[in-house]
């Protein structure tokens, strides 16, 4: 490790003990804690490494909300550095509005039903299942039923708003959507044109994919709305590509799922420096069929012609866009239902946690960063 890396590591290690905001965060988290509920099974969460704070605390948020969805109460161990960023990391901060308890390090309350930890041998005597997380960018070994990759989920802010469940509970989801093909999201260069996407993952960047699509359609069939009122086209221009970039039109986050649900197909371009992006998961929930180049990064894989359309290069990208625009209505509706079925079966809150609980093993390994490892098609 270089001297610079050592200095940076030491700063990260000790800053929570120095910064007033971090000390205040720990105090406030302890004040917000409630007694352990007596009528629920307990999910004990014991993370010692600050790596659980990566990507603004999204990993923690997803794990907590997965078990909450199954009716578990949540208890954090009283580790100062863990509590010191509860108000600092954006996605951890969202969890402060949820009920949680705080217990002494090493304590295992009688109601504990499952333990999430990043320590190898911290709970050797317990009779409940222990899920140990792995932070390294590696994939689980093949053929091991006790090893899992953490899925990609709906973005924490979208989940927290409740709009996905609200949308899925509606009885009046229309089968006719006013938009044929939609891209919505950030497309700012050079951020969304990172060379690593082509070099490491062999996929087209978001900027590149959008440029190819726009060029293939021509100006007369590409719409770039600047207001929400302009988003829905007149019927005679329905068969077009709608590009609503954040730079042109910032869609209110509370309307995000309803906006995705306006379209038959969602152009699911990759994320910043890796293929997966929360927009893909949200399009599945909305029943907007994704067109993408990285179907194999979800587990189980999305299936071309069933719940997605898959392209592999610039030529097939244009072919898939044309296929989407000319697909018979009954096939579009069937695929839309299949996208939502995939979401409800595999990614709706609680579904992944149920897989972990159902494993016939008391020791389970969970790989948080497996999605970052390149795959072949």
C-alpha cells in the first residue's frame, strides 16, 4: 500500500472519532432506538467494517428493507463507527425513519431469528442462521447453495416513497400506454460515457447507445420533451423514441414509476461505470419492457422475447428498437405482464430475503459486489 493510500485509510478509520457531525449522528441514532419488539422475530445486524457504507449505504438499506418486508424487527449492534454515519450516508439516513433497536456488541437477544454480519467467526455458538457478507468484487462459487449475490433493487429513495407498491396495487393499470419507447434519466457526458463500460464489460455506454438510437430514428421520430406536459405525444406520433434526459426534463422523483409506466418499452442503457442501473429494476416494476445489453447481470437472467429485448452491438441495437416499435399489440401486452411477473417473483421487497431464509444452512455467504464482476454473454 502506498503512503498516500495509508494516509487516506487512516483518515477514514479515525474521522468518525473526530468529526462532530459523526459523533452527533451516533448519539441521535441511540436516542431514536426503541426497545426490542416482543411480537416479532429479530434480525440482528452487526457490521464492523465501514465498507457497509459504500454507495451511500445502499447495501445496508436493501438488506434492512428486505427483512422488514417479511415482518422482522431490526436491531443494530452498538458499534460507534457504524452509528456515526447513520445521519451522514444518504441511504442509511433513510433508515432513521424506520423502527430499530440497538443492542450491546456480543449480545444475542432471545428473539433473534437471523444475524447479518461481516465478521467471520463472531457467532460460533448461535443456533440461528448467520449471513456473512463479502465486500470483495468476486462472484459466489458455482454449485454452492449457501452462497448468494446481492441483487440490484429499486433505488432506496424510490422504495422509500412507496410508489412502486402503490402502482402495483392499482387495479386500473391500462394495457395501452401512450409512449412506444422511452429513455428517461441522466445522460450527461463524460459521466455516462465511461470507457470502462466498453473496455471491461463490452457494452455500449449510455451516451453512445442513445446517440446510435437517435441517429437511426432520424429527427422526425425522436422526441425530446422539455416539460411534463410535452411528455405524452399525440396519437399520430406515438411510434417514436422519447428521450427525456435529466438535462432537458427533470422528472419529479415521486412521479418516476408512473412516468416509466407510460411506455411500452424502456431503453435501459447501462449505469455510470457498470452495466446495472436502478432504472432497469424500476422499469420491470412498471411493466415497461426493457431493451438492454446486459440481461445476464440479473439472476435469474432476463429472457429475450419474454421479459426483455436484448441487443449485443450497434447493429442489433437498431434492430431491437425497430422490433419494439413494430411488435403486435398482444405480444407487447404479454411481455409487459412478464416483466412485472419477474419483478414480483424475484425483486419485490422480501423475495430475496425469503430465499436466504429458506436455505438449509446455518451459515450463508452473501456477496455484495458480485454485480461488478464482468460476465460473458
